[in-house]
């Protein structure tokens, strides 16, 4: 069946149905011999000075030349269109897209994010690609009120208190100072609303083994407000582990040891997180809308109640807040008790980290606004010429916690670069063999919501027709290519990286630089809920890829992830963005036939014009 929510081109009504009908008709037909295929349709009313036999000889000669040409080259050689795409790629265009996408903070469900959706739609449409949006009403939360007060001793002991301002500071010369007020107050999405108070206790990275170490040391965190640093595990797991250990609330800080820039300085002088920088994010334990687990959040659909969501364990059961390195160190200075192990300590200049609990005492309040705003997935479709009902998908999310230069706008810029090159190629006659779908997801930051809801709504269609899903999220944050995939696409990743020059060392291919890296495993495996590939891999089993330049970066999920940071530290020349788009393009051309090809097809393409068809998808 066609994709009712995706596209129905007005010039090709019921095109999928007609293709299927033609395929069914061909199943019972014997393949005609070459001599039986009419080379010319003659009309008695048409006058011509060229004889029928001459035209037949001309067409047969042309066919023979084309056949010989394609039988004498490798099926993997670059097509003309492939080379044209690589020459079309432009770092200035990518930079303009990134600048436009990062002008304002654009959290899912806000007017600013709707404006970025409009920008994406405009770019796709101006590239002559049929583009449209699919809407869902989903459960999101925003901060209404929050406070964090530190006392050096538990009440009613007298002493000064410190009320943290919980504000990320504008840096000198910040070009985004005029819109800084639009940055949401720092918070954890889906954190439980309420108030909690208790002695502060330090739990390292908040892992299960960290809480086990506290128990072994005789430290009881029951009723405490646990302070943990972000790094080794997902923030939602930190809070869940704290709750399971009996904590009343959790505070998560970005330790300068992990995010301070590694001696290169703090932004804007260096790439590190400023002292006031805060990493916000979701705490959902699932993927997709927590109120519609397993089905799409269409308007008017059945939903779980707030009580059912809370009972499900998909959202945390205790209040929590993210704080800066500066605020985290201020709390640590008031914690006494045993000295933490060496690997629990901070970096140079940090105070001595102790376990507690107390005597420092924290009073935390968080009130969240639980709403059902409308989110907007944006699609563009390049309909396949030979097999329009086989789909290769390229996806990236659009929503960001703040400006989102790395996460996710570097990926959106690369996707738009690919889209514009598709538009140019179509104008000179290129058409893909199979349908290519460009997907721009919404509300990924809250828990992969936009992609998951769409996959849930189109599960059967995708399971039977999707060939592969290529994901790009934090596409560029620095040098060094990394990729993860399902095993079916390992070789294709290697082949694609062999065709692209390393943007940081033009004497080598990307593959050569990749294998020279110190990664323990060249290609990682896609698992968990790291990005929008999750629903495709885990819900419907679609072969998938996720590629990045760089890796973890210090200003992650903070208001300092802006265009200035990217231009100074992430990709000063925007050549890494271009390399990313080239890799995506090569995979889009290669994936459709390599994933589906059987051994008999590999034999056949030496004798017939399969190389010609496959090189054009």
C-alpha cells in the first residue's frame, strides 16, 4: 500500500498500485527475446525520410555501444551523476544553512521550532522536491518553576544559605545575546514535579556500581539529595538509580574534569563548557510519546493518563535538576564524611570531593508544565523510477534544547546540502532507481518522539518496503570520522569512506584515516536509544547507519552550542560538513541494490544492463 501520510504525487496517482499490477502481470510472462522487442513504433500518418530499417540499425548500434561500455567497467565505478554530486558540494551553502537554523533557540513544540520547520520546507521545495509535513500531538514538558537552595548545615541550624540562580551566562561578544531570553530555564524534561529536601551526598557518575560502592563504604543515601556528575551513563538512568537507592531528589552537574575543554580553555576562548554552562536533556526511559507506547500520537487518539505514565516507569519518580560545574563544586564544598576515591575526584583546581551525606543540605523544587503541543515532521520524496515502492530513508532531527549548532543542526545542514544536490541532478535528467525519502524529525530531544510516532504509524509499510535508514544527528563536532551500523551495511560504510577525502588530511581517504584511528572497533553497533535510528532498528528491523565527525563535545546541550562555537572549534572551514554529505550521498546511491542483491543478480549484471540501472540506484 502507498504511504498515505507521506506522499501521493499529483502527477502519478496510484503509482504504487500500477507498478504492483505491472509486476504481477510480468510474473506470468516469458521474457521476450531481443529480436522480438519492437525498436520503433511506426505511425502510418507520420512522414519520414528515414527508413524503418535505418532507425532500427541506429538504435541497435546505440544499444550495443551502451552495453559494451557498461560491460567493460566495474559495476562500482562512479557514474556521471555521482561525480557531479561530489563537484556540486559546497561548504558555503552548508554554512548558510547552519547559520539560518541556529539563529534562535528552538525547542520542540515552540513557535521557534515551527519556524525552523518552515525553513526546511522552503529549502526542500525550492530544490524542486515534493515536500510536506506530518503532524502529531505529543506529551511534552516545560519548566514553570524551579529553585535550589544550599545550606551549610541542616535546618534548624543557623547559617547562611545560597540560592542558586540556575542561569547560563551570556559570554562577552555573544551575537545571540538579543535572543538569550528565549533559552528555556535549565531543566530535565519529564522530571517529577514537587519539592524535596535532604543532606547532599556525592555519587560519582550515578552508575549502579557507584551506588554499590557507597553502600560498601557504609554511606546511606536514603532521604538524601544525590549529587552526580554527568558522563558515563544516560542522565535518566542516573536519576532512576538514585531513586532506587532511596534518594529524595537528584542534582546532575557537568564536571569541569569532563567538560572543561581538556586544557584548551573554556568557551569562547576555548572549546570547553563555561563555568555557568548547564547540560539539559530528557529523562524519559522509553522512546516515543510516553502517553502512547506502541501506537502513534495522532490527534484524538487514546492515551495513557498521567497516573498510568508515572506507574509505567517511563518517567522519573523523583524531582531533579541539572546544574553547572560552578554550582556543583559549591555543593561539594559543603559535603563532609569520607574522602572519595581518586577516580571519583575532580580535575585540577577542584575542591576535595567527599561522599557525605551532609552536612550540606539541599532544598530542591521543580514544577513542570505538562502539555500536548503539536510537533512537525518534514519530508521530501524523490520518487524512484524503476521501483518506487522500495524506500531508502535519510533522516535527521531538527529540534534543539537551545541553538543546537552541533546537535542537531550540523546534521540538518548536511541533509539540506544533499537535498539541494538532488534537485540539481533532477534538473539534468537524473532519477533514482528506488524512492528516496528525506526525513526531518521533531521532538527527538524528548525521547526520539517524532521518528518513533511516524514509524509506529507506518510500521507494516516500512517493514516490507524500507531498504535502509541512514541517520545523521550530531554530524560534526570535530575531527575524526566515526560510524555505527547494523551488520548488513558494514562493507558499504567502508566503500563509501574510501571514495571521500579526509577533510582534515587531503592526502588520505576518509577510510585510511578511519582505520588509523585508535578506536577499539572500527564500526560500532546501533543499540539503545541514542538517536532516531532506534525505532527503525528496534521496531521494524530496517538496516541502519549513523555517522559523525568528532564525538562527545564539551558544550553539549547547553546554550553555548551555537554557530560561533562551530565556526571556531567544530568545523572552522565547514569541510567536515561537506564530507558528511558526500558520504551520505554515496550510501544513498549504493545501499539500495547492495542490501537487496542476491548472488544471481551479481552474476546477471555481467551480462545485461544491470550496472547501468544500479549505478543510478
